[in-house]
């Protein structure tokens, strides 16, 4: 448990004998931690009791609320930040204390050393989070950055090395680069693509999505689609079944999505390319008639109604070509004739029906 605005950090060392023969150690550790926090709060004078307790793990909310019913004025709230306080166990001074412990005991440490004499509590807390995050990411390399040479010593009553302001600036930059390079390597991104706000969130432990080129492109496309569909008037010219021309103006996005113009030549052209496949399933006894039907289908459209009548019988002299038959189909909507080529042999006569 850390006191952000103050300087003391209580650490409860629980001996291994407490866990002997116990099952579900994960749940037991949470409830044991809440019990020790409640005992610590009760041991403090009223003026030193905390006004609020920030829980960095959601699983600790219920145990603390159960163990602190006698302190209704203390606000217990969770945090979305994954603060790396578990990295304190990687510090040699804390590790030796845990290994040499023979019984449970409460120990108070000044984790800020003497930093509060020259800098604010906010800067001090950010300083601690940066160091702990680097220890959590790469313990060995972070320790080398904190102690680059043998001339740097650590005071007996301090936890961190004794560095001046210029040395701390260099160490902070190196620790930041260590954290960001580890994040970039795990998420396959470039550190130059990270903004200042994302760098801060990475160091604090906030959950952020890695910036990828595909995600950025998707976001840009969605933004463009929203801009184009938002209160945009679209005027469409169409024709009804009676041949009357209609002009339709739509402003709502759902109207634009549902509306489809029947005179959209691109859609009709794509649909007409598959018409010849339907002709293959038609059985006609005469090859000439099947060829005429196939030619008509290929030249037609899926939205144009074509109707024709075949008359079988002897050819008369009224035909322009006595040796064959003249065919002519009229498109009901286009209102213009499309002639069919002369048939070299005798065939049926085609009359036009609109």
C-alpha cells in the first residue's frame, strides 16, 4: 500500500507458515491483504487515516469493502491503471527482507527517499511509476540504467541511488526509451508513431490499442462515410412502371441506403452479363429459334420488359425479303426498335407487341 501524497510506504511481510496447507492461494492473498490494510488503518490516529483508498486491482474492491465497514468516511475506488507496484519485490532491499523474515511483520519504508525536499509529490509519484515500470519490463537492464557505474552509491537509509538532477534526467530518458521500445517490440509498431499522450498512458499502464496502419485507414473511411451520410441531400431521377419520370430527393441516411434507382446503368450492365447463362437452360427444338432467343436475351436488359409473338406459317410476298423472315423487337421502356439480323433460311415471322 502506498501513500501518494506522503512519504511512507508500509509493506506487510507474511511468513510462508501462514499459507501452509491452504488452497486457492490467489483468493486467500486478496482477503489477507484487505485484512492487513484494515488493521493498518485502525492502528493510525484519526488525523492520519486516509480519506480515500485507490485500489489498483479490481479484485480487491470487495475484500476491502468487507473489511472496512467501520470507516464510512473512507472512499474506496478502483483504477483502470495497471500500476506496477509488484516491481517493488524486485528491489534487493525488499527481497532480502522477505527472504530473511521468520514471522509476519509490518515494515515502513520511505520509498521517495528525500525527493520531496526539492520536487512536488506529483512529480515524485510519476518518478516512482517510471522506475517501477522499467523494473517490471526489464529488471536487469533497468538496474543497470539506475546504477551505470560503481561511483554511484545508495545510502543505507535510501532505496534508490543517490543521483543529482542532471543524472536523473539522463536516467529518466533511458528508462522511458526502455519502456517504449519494449511496447513497440511487443505490438510491432514504431516508437516514432506514438504521441505524447500514448507514451504517458503506456508508462502509467493504461489499456490502449496499438496504432496500426490498417486501423487508421478503417477509422478514416468510417469518418468519411459519416461525413457524407450526415444530412446530405441526394436527388435521384427515376421512372415508374407507367413511364412517368420522377425526381426524388432524400436527406436521411437510411433513405439513401434503401433507395435504388432503376435507371442505374452500371448495375443493369453487370446484371445483364449473366443473361446468356439463363438461355442455356431453355430447350428449343429448332436451332434457329434458339439462336434468335439467345440473341434477344444477350441484347436485352434485366429491367426491360420484352415481349414477342411467333407465327408459324407459309411466307407471303408481303415480307421485304422473300427468302427469310424479318424480326423486330421493341423495348417497352426505351421506345426504340432494335432489329434482328436476317435469317438466311426460312423461319417464323415475328410480330411486335408493346
